[in-house]
C-alpha cells in the first residue's frame, strides 16, 4: 500500500488541455476487471500538481489507486466534491470499427473505451479545478475536493477506500460526472446483487442420472422472471428490473452437474425495501437452491427543489442554451457509497452520452467535454461563493 501526498509547486492555468488529456487517459487500458488504474492515477496526480492543486495518490491495492485533489477555501462552508472514476468496463468481444484505446477524434467525437464512461468527466473536472486554483479572485468559502476513484464499475473499491479514510465527513455537496448528456440527473436506482446456488447430485448418462443442478436453476429462473416487484411509480425512473449477469455450472458434457450458480442484478427505486425483495426471491427458491446477497448499493436521490439542483440546472441552461432535462438513471455511481447515511445535495452532470457505456466504439462529443469544464467551474464558484444562493 503506497500513499503519496504532495503539495503543488507551480500553477499552469493555460497548460492543461482537457481534450489532449482525455486522449492520453483513453489510451491507457484501465478496464475492470482486472483494473490497473495506477497508470491513470499517476498521470492525474502529476497534472494536478502542475496546476497548483494539492494531490494525494493512494495505491491501496497493487495496481489500484485513488487520487484525492484539494483546492482549499476559507472553511466557512463544507466541501464540494467532484466525483469521477478512472476505471472502465471491459472492451468486450464485439468487434470495434476503431481501436478501443486510440483516442481518435472524428466529426467532433473522441473515440475509445472510457470516453463516455467516464474519463471525459475526469478530464473536464481537472480542467475546471485548474481554473479555480489559478484564479486571481479565488475566494471560495469551502474546499473543492477531487475524488477520483479506482474500481467503481463493479465493486466501488475506491469509494469504499475513501469512506474508510473519512472523506464522508467533509462532503457538503456532491457533483458526479457520470454520463448524462449534460442534463441533470438527481436520482439513481439501488442495485441489489444476489447469487442463487443450486446443489444437485453427480450422475452419468450411462448410469445413475443424479440431480441436475442446472435444471434446478432453470426452474428457479423461470419463476424469478415472473416475480412482480410492485412499487409506486417514480416520475424519473422506469420499472424495477431483474437481469441475470453470470452463470456457472457443470464440469463435463456427459456428467450430471451437481453445482450451478447464477448471479442476479435487481435494480430498485429509492422507496424499495431490499430486504423484503430478498425475502421474495427466497420464497421462489425450491429445495436445493439457496439465495445469498453479493452486494447492495443504496439508491441516491435529490429533490428538484434543492438549491444545489436548481444551481446545476441554471448553470447548464446558460451553457447549453437550452433547459436541461432532469432525469433519473438505472446505473449506480460512487455516490451510493460516499453519500450513504448523509443528507447532502447531489447531482450528476456528465459530458458522456447515456446508453454508450460499455458499447463498441464508445465515444463522447468534444464540444460536450469543453462545455462540462465551464459548467463544473461555474457550479463550484457559485456554490462556494460568499454570496447567498
């Protein structure tokens, strides 16, 4: 475990080009699994120091690292957190028309794994922070904290590490850069991950048939897909979903499988009692099938009337020349860990496009990246200004 804390020695307001930097980080393979965000983190750490921003690089597991940047304010208000992750989902097996780590720009779009989700927000947040740190009139009432994480895409490793180190105590407002098309997201679903495990009895086609664990799972899944999750409709979210993401079973084609396990992803609205949902699933499990909880990631939600949400909407309106949509999403962010148990304002504004995460030929609008820089800077200035919002 390695933690490197450094004070910035110089500032270079005009030296940071977010598009150039985005091409650099897209060129670095930080797919999770296996992760390996350290090379991205080292580059981010160096750039922050060059912009005059305090930075700490925390390699908390081999090859897995967080970066915590800080622009200090007067301490009159709690900190505003800019949240982004440095890992990406895997490239996948579907062929790409472009090299996945090229960073190629064509027709105003930058291509590569992580371009949308969410290295574009990482680059824009660093650029905005550089402007804030080097401004002659920087009189922010609170700190701007750059919370850049490893391992968000699956297990939120980096966010859990930040929580262990006490970051939650400092959060006064939370702005996340997950993909939103520069609209304002104020609610994300909860994610409940379960594992159904079937235990059968080994058999052979030429003799005793045994008990087929795969067939037990098949029967269970048939009932699971018919299960009704009845919750009041949420104005910004679609219905709860149940998806199977992974299945393992059997050891040979001519042997009756005595073990089969399936991992299940259930997305739920904020009002859902996840323990009750687990109970529903367990009621469906016949003899030989057991249900275990892999993880639960709570929903995160702000209200339209929240002053921070209003500020985000107004700021986006000014830079987009249109009223941004207020949205809900099915994905989770680092906010599910860092905001759990807190009552602080939250919003997601990201230059990436909803629906492009994990897709072949993932890309982001270069114009959106540049607009995101202005939006992040203006939100921070207004929220941490000396005036009353």
